[in-house]
């Protein structure tokens, strides 16, 4: 009887520890995504307010806003042969979670419906084999997950 209790207690402890570790990892990912979405949206609003207030903006500043560099989304790094900004699956694989979240908000053109939804979209893109290809535009892969044309 004592051995069963010990085995049951040990099993329950292992299950609890596993759930705690998995839950903590998920919580960290959700916090990173939430903060990235919030920061990116705020930076975007500040830039729009600056443009509206100042009025003077060069074409390069409009196409390559300085705040994008804080998210490793410098358009100059991801230009394709036709001169369009088109990061590939290989770029997606190198990006941190923060960059992936900011890029997804940028492609959506608006704030996502929620942090959980955003993390699920990022995980969806991660599962596509095309998201690993150096030649595949990642926006095409994102379209399949987001269900929205960009």
C-alpha cells in the first residue's frame, strides 16, 4: 500500500512538473507576442502622428520607417529581384518570435484579434514546409494561415 502511494505521488509530481514547465514556456511566448504587438502598434501610431504633424517626409522614410529596424524588419534586407520587400521562409526561420509577431501585424495592416490568435498564426506559419524555403515569399505562406490577402 505504501509503495502504491509513493508511486502515485511521484507520478502526480512528474505530471505537475511537466505541466508547470510547459505552461511557463507558453506564458513566456504569449508575453513576448503581446509585448511585440503592443510595441509595434505604438511605434506605428507614433510614426503616423509624426508624419501628420511634421508633414515633411522623404520617400525613403515612408518606405523604410526607422522603427522597423528595432524589429529586425529593415526592408533593405529583404528586397527581392524586382525591388519589392519580400522576406522568404529562410528569413522567417532566422527571426525571433518578436520579429515574427511584428511582421504579422504589419502584414495584417491592423491589430490582431488577440495574443492567443497571433501565437497560433505564427505556429501555423512555422509548420508550413514552405516557411523553411529560401525562395518562398513568407507572405504567401502567411496568407494561407491568416486567410487574408495582403
